[in-house]
C-alpha cells in the first residue's frame, strides 16, 4: 500500500517466465493505463531494438481508491487537489 500511496504501480507477471523476455536494452510501455480497472490486467509491451515488440500480460492489485491516487500522482496529490491546494 505504501508504494500505491506514492503513485507507483506495482505489477506482477501473469506468467513468471515472461520476465526472461526482457533485456536491458529493451524499452517498456504499459498499455491500458487510462482504463485502469480493479481486477483487469494490463499489457506490458516490450519494444526490442530491432523494432519487434512483444506484448505480455501483467497484473495489479489496485482498488478504486488506489486507482484515483495513481491518476492523481499519489494519495497526497489527491488529498491536496480535493482540498483545493
């Protein structure tokens, strides 16, 4: 929960073997963040230097409140915005 309150998105690999598909030179993108929903997996796109990309499924454990914090940047940002700061 501390990571979530800070606006970080902890993810786990749906298939732990997918971790081995990522190399240090790859660029990663997370697809579906605008539609982040409790219980709905996201797609991690691995962009290879060759131009190839691989999509894998990643899971999160955010609930509705935590998603609100994430979109605000953190729980503190959400509280500040809610109080007009």
